[in-house]
C-alpha cells in the first residue's frame, strides 16, 4: 500500500485546504500588525501586564551558555 503511494495520495486529498487569496492574506497580516501595536501601547501605558516569554525551544543560542561539545579537542583519541 505505501509503496504504491495510495496512503499518501488519500491523505493529501482528505486534508486538502484551499490557499487563501492574496487579499485575505494581506488583511490578516494587517490585523495582526494592528493588534500587536495596540498591545504594545497598552503595555507601555501600564494597562496590561506584559506576558512572560514562552519557555521551550528557541533558535537564538547566543543568550544561552555554551556547553562543551561531545567531540572536540578535549576528547581522548582512541588508539
């Protein structure tokens, strides 16, 4: 079944979602920008308490302390 690609094609058809038009995408982006700006303004005025950043995986590794890699100059060489 998997070799013929039947499962893959059936899932593709089952979970198909039509792409949003360019106008809808732009409207959604503008709403998001407006909502973020309003939230920042409320935080600045002190009407809303700023949320703590979410914990979990982050792409920024510069703020985290660097740990030694498993393999490197300090790794003993097998002879």
